[in-house]
């Protein structure tokens, strides 16, 4: 039995807090996994940005990527490594590059999900090139923005057809507001999307591999308060429904890590934003939910690296279309999509693997998030985002929410074991 090391790469940008936690918890796990005649251990390295030979071998067994949605050097290195070295990467760089919100809306409409009515309008301004004016003169049709707004209905939202982070998103209540927002949109292609009015629950679902965390969300709150700490806010079967919805979207596009926003109105969840190449991962937004994300990343990364799971490099939409053509009611349809997702993500094998090899992760993470190292990771992120005079206040704020997570996590673990909480 040989001792082998799987190397997990972290492709990072401004990320400060979660990589520290990921690295430290993985170190504390002291993993030595028997697998196919070998004993597997793990190292974590941060992927550097530098010139590369296209035939240069890749040393990583999997990479958790936070850069290729915007940094082209890293994107091209990862695409090279996937093609030439069979690298497994979160997320698929080709689908992230090509599947913007416009495509995802169309795809989920095709699958019968209740996406709100959405129109795309030409940009207000254009990048100059020699053929622009002949093209516009011949083919661009004058249109009434007011008429389009009326067809979408008020209120609605105007927002870029791609991108994220709430950039360029505005609520529109009348034609005058629409005109102003469109005038300010510049060269961006914009969507006008019908607002879901009188909704009673707004959720953001984080998906990592087959793992999903459904979190109540308040988009009107400051960024550090949008993810709510609330329990039991879903009705019977709704958590399962939202898991199926999230994993359907993720597996349709070949994504391992994504988030899905949905609004509940009259008992129906309407997905409104679900093409997030770089989902929230920072303690300053996730706070109480931050440890869940770290654990989810570790489970999926260790599973993928240990088993040398093959990355699905190409999309295959036909199985979903076959379900869609059966005309099932929405819940039954989502359940069937969910079965495809579970198979593609090897959910049963993953859960068996975690029960056997990562059963101690919960306790190790619980202990770590009570350490000074964890608190310093929080402080580092707060220092990067908040003015100096607020650093101590917000460090204690986020640290307190993590300690509340430790309290609820301790209760959960005790209930699982049939013990009294400590």
C-alpha cells in the first residue's frame, strides 16, 4: 500500500478568510484515506499567476476556482489543464464563460420553471467600429422603451443580462424611472424582468456538489445582514423542492458551486437569479452560514480528489428535455430533474464516502471555529472591507454569529448522538 498525496489547488483573487479556514481545517483532519490499495493524504496549494507552457503538466488533482469568471490568464490556464491533464475544477470554465443569465433564463423556462417574464433590450450605447453605423441603419428597428416596459408590466427590474453582485440592478415603478435607468445603462445589454410582487419568502440556496443550504435572504438589507439567521421558515417539502431546483440548475450547466435566488408567492417558488459564477463565500456576508460553506467545500474537494472523479466537460441537456416533454406538474418535474442531478453528482456514493472517511469533520470544524486562528481570519476579511474605526466592532459582530453557530451545531451534534448538549 503506497502513501500518495492529492493536491488541492485554490485559485484565488481577493479571498482572505475562507482559504485560511479551508487549509487549517483540512490540516487538522489529518486525513489518511485507504483508497484502491493506496493511502491518500492531502496538501493544499494556492495557484499562482505566471507564464505557462501549454504542455506544462498540472500538479493539482482538483482546483477550487474563484478567478476564471473575470481573470483571463487563470481561465486559460485552467482550460488548458482540463483538456491536457484531466483537471477537475469548480466550476466548468466553458459554461461559466458562455452561459450568462440570458442563457440560464431561457434554459430554465424550457424546463418549465416559473421564471418571471423577461425581455432583453438593445444597449443604449455601442462600442464604435467601422461596421456599426451600416449595421444599425439597415437592421436596427426603432422601438418604444415605454411600450416594452408596459408589456413587461410594473413594477419590474432592469438589470444586466450577465454579471452579478447586484451591479446595475434597479427596481422600476413607472416609465419615467425606466427611461432614466436605461439612459444610464451605457453599453450593457439589459433585461427587463417582471417583479414578483407580494412574495412572502426570499431564499438564496448555496449548492456545493450535491450539498445545498437554503438560507432566508433580505436583498433590502445591508450586505452584511442579507443572509438571515432564521429557522423553520419553509413549509413541508419546500426544502427538498429548493434542493432539486438548485441542483437541476447546477448540473444542467455542469456547475459544482453556485447559488440560486428564488421568491415564494402563493406557495410557488420563482427562480430569479441563478447564474452566479462566484457565489458569496466571505464571512462578512455569510457570517453564521460561513462554517457550512467551508465544510461543504472540504467534503466535495476531498471526495473529488480522492476518487479522481471525472469532470463532465460537455453539457448534455437531452435527459432534462425528455422530462420536460412529459408535461408533468412542476413538483413532479423537479423531482425527476433532481434524480438526474443526484446521479450526475454521485450523491449516494458521496454520502457514503463522507460517512466513512469524514465523520469527524463536524467536530474538527466546531473546535476550529472557536480558535484564535479562526477569529484572525475573520478580522483579516473585516479589515479588508471596513474602515479602520469599524474593524473591531464588526470583527466581534461576525465572530459572535459564528459562536452562535457553534452553539446550534453543538446541539445538533448532541441530538444526532443522543447526548445532552455541552
